[in-house]
C-alpha cells in the first residue's frame, strides 16, 4: 500500500520537473535563441510601448558645444503623466520648477522665495523650447529613419538592453533649422521593449565643430500622483 501511495507522488514530481524544464526551455528559446530583432521594427515597437505608458519619471540634459566650449542649455528631471507633469532643474542657467495639473500651470517664482505663479495651460503654447524640455522624448520622434542598426547589448542600471544606433530625419523646427547630420542612440529593454535611454546629437549648420547633444534617461514607468504645490491661486495673465 505504501508503495502504491508513493508511486503517484513520484509521477507527480516527475511531471512537475518536466513542466518546469519545458517552461525554462521555452523562455530560453524566446529570449536568447530567436536571434536579434529587426532594428526598425524594434524602434517602432519601443515607441509604441513607451507612448502607451501611463506615466514615467526621467532626467534629461541638453548640452551645446560653441566655439569649443561646452554650454549646458538645460538639465532637468521630472515626472510625466497623461494629465500633467512636474519638472525641476535649470534652463538657460536659470532655476525652474513647473507643474501642470489639469488645465493649470504652477510656476515657481525663483526670485521670490517659495512664491508660485499660476497660469492657464495655454501659456506654454508660446514657449516651444520649454514645452520640448517638459517632454524631452519628443525630440526623439522622427519624421523618418534613414538607417538603423543593432549595435549590441549591454546593461543599464542592472537591466539588459539593446543598443540601437539610428540616423534620423528629425521632426523639430529648432533642431532642423540649426543642425544637421543627426545621430541617435536608444537603449531599449530586452524584455519589455521600452525606451530607457535616448541620446540625440547633431552638428551645426553654421560652424564646424559646434554641436548639440540631448540625453534623456527614463528612471521608471511607475504611476505618479501629482499634487499642486500651493492652494489654487487666482490665474494670472501672461505677458
């Protein structure tokens, strides 16, 4: 009788082991034996997965080389969600902290301590540079991709990522007017196919050696809850 009881247990253990080996084998095939993905298809899929995210936290920096000297145009970090954002850092050597919650903009008055100014969201429509810095991944949405190649794999903050190198046709009036010969690099999660880092560099149309580099790093895609920094004040008219 004891032997009869042990037999089903042994069979169950064998079946569990076979199932586990099957799962491990399938995962190994899926992630390692399929071969490298098509670069353009990978970039398109990564964009779709990134844009579908409800929110993300990021840091970004825009640097210019002018007459051989490096100048920091902006250095910010923040959180983006569908109905708002929060950024803080420096733009044009000036501290900035800015919220949008719903249709209201909260701008910290850096020259008046902890005071805040409140505007309607439409005020940002007249500030294209600021708008770009609020969502710097927007720089990386191109009109077309002339060339894309998978340059290998590496680790970013412990995450396995593909390194994708792209020659793009940029879709930004400011960049297109002043720069050319753009090159972009994307670090895309191997498992989630999301963009975790993007770097765009261009050469000046006016002077050889001058260039611009925009670097964006996504910290996470976790939901964020944005709260107004102050009780809602009367909306001010922008000049």
